[in-house]
């Protein structure tokens, strides 16, 4: 029996946002002081999507991470304008891309 709990829509947004928070997010830390600044802890989904796109285009971002963040930005943008029937799928995709980007970033720094 599968007892794993599925994240809610709000939890998905919170997880993605936490990766982008200015002071504590791994994405701003990875891009360094010359990269985009990230988002505040109460950022909206539209702000999150915009910030993902900014980081994807940052010149200091490793290319594999940038590609994944670009996909995450596209999914988050789609979620921001999606109807209630499809928003969860778009958010799930955005979250998956952020997780993959984090793993790629971790692999890149450990090699």
C-alpha cells in the first residue's frame, strides 16, 4: 500500500518558492552575487515564474541547470494562467524541473 502523501497545490508553490528565496534559496546562491536576486518569501506564482526565467538566462548559471530552470519557468508560467483542472499538472512539472536542476547543480559542483 502506498502511504506517500501527494503535495497540494500550495505546497508545490511553496517548495518552488523556497528554492528562489533571496536569503536562503539554492538558486540565488548558485548564481552568485552578480545573478538575479530571487524572490521574497511571499512571492506570487507569477513572480516565481518570472524569477525562474531570469535565473535560466543568467550568464553564470551552468547550462544544464539553465535549461531545466527554463522549462520550470515555462511550466510555472502555464500554471499561473491555467484553469483549475490543469494548474496542478503544470505546477508538478515545474517542481520536477526544479528538483532536476538542483540535482544537476549538485552533481556539477561535486565533480
